[in-house]
């Protein structure tokens, strides 16, 4: 099972010094990939609850300060030489398909073919409002964006005539180093996500937040969708984003939260479970708190990597 790391891109620890130190050490240590998130804004009075917080109302504080994902990924490309570079995920709905396709192509060329495209459609109505994109029919928009981007990446003469996006007959270059194009991973939780994956993508990015019972349901939808298609499991990459947390005080309790424990072995046992489910890649996102230290974080994830081998 391959191991990727989320870089210090959010919160008070999103500094140039931390970013350079982190990605260069990770590159030297042989981690398979480095990943960035996408977050447009931090709404003061959100229209929807945030699913990843205990009270589901207040968004994580680190979302108030975050570096742009694709600019950050280009910076990482310039400061590494071996690791793959991925997005987990980019909310593609908020971007023009030509511009987004060219940004990924540019990073792929500058990194000599190391880009992995992780896409989603977003869920925040506040971000949709700010992007001036209707919340309705977002799935149909996503389908067209993926179709249009693949044409930009592969066709010598690009032309697209959709309901939401149109490209006049044009030459759009250069093309990515990876052929026919970069690997496309899609994130989401609905059956539509997996239908879109088998039609337009090369894999799935899931998130291990709730119980393993909920997680296994996503794995089932992943496998069922592949079985219903003309493709096979080997055609797809199963990547899971996780949030490992080592409890530091006796007052803390895990409440059964995956990837949380008092010892490395406790957290590692969950990684072993993921491996048994057939996960191809795990992404480790270490909480960036006030006491964040790059070297300590790298040593922590190096210990966890042992359970993935």
C-alpha cells in the first residue's frame, strides 16, 4: 500500500519554511506522493454544517488561512524530484475546464510527469454562491468538465459543445507528459460519484472519518460500480485520505474514531485494516496544531508507514 502525505498548507503552519522542509524531507524519505486540499473560504455563518467537526456547525479553524492548492503544487514540484503530486481534492465546478486543464498540464510538465488529478464537485452552498455557480445540476456540470478537460489533454484539435461549457474548434497546447493524460481520481460519497468514476476516471479518493462500517459501504459501492462496467479492478486506483492522531493526554478519548490511539500500534492496526480492504494508497493528514513540527511529523508518519508495507 502506497503512502502519501498532506503538506502543511492550512492554518498557522502554512509557511514557506515549513512547506519546503516538509516536502524535501518527504522526497528524500521516499514517500510516494504529496497532496494538497482545496478550500475557497471560511463562512462566518455557514448555510450547511461541516461534516468533519464534532458539532457539525463550526468549520475547522485552519480553514481561515490556506494556500492556493495548484500554486502550492507547482511550488512543491520545484522543490522535489521524485514524489508524485496530487490534489485531494480540487472542486472542479468552481473552475473553467480549459484553465483547470492547462494548470494541471503545466504542473505535469514542470514536474516531469508526476501529477495526479483528484477532483470533486464540492458541497458548500457558500462556496457555490461565491463562485457564482448554481448548486443545482452540479453533477451534470462535472460530467461536462471532465469530458472537456480530457479533450484539452488529448485532442490535437479541441472542440466541445455542451449544455454548460463550449470550446470553439481550437489548438490548445501543450499536452501533458503522461499519456493519454494524468490519472483522474474522483472524490464523493454518492452512487453518482462511482458512476462518474467508471465513465470518466481512473480511481476513487475516499475519506476515513466515520466508522469502518460506513467506510466498508463506500468500498462496496466502489467495487459494485466496477463490476457493472466493462472495466476491471486493476484499471482503478483506490486512495483513502486519513487523519491519524496520537492522543497525548489521559483525558482524551478516541470514541472509536479510526486512526486515533494512544500508541503507534493502535493507529497502525487501522492502516492494516485498510490494506486488507484492498486500498492501493493511503494519504496521511496529520493535524496541524500549534505545536506542529516538521521533523516530528515526518518521524510519526515514518512509523505509520511500516504498517503499510
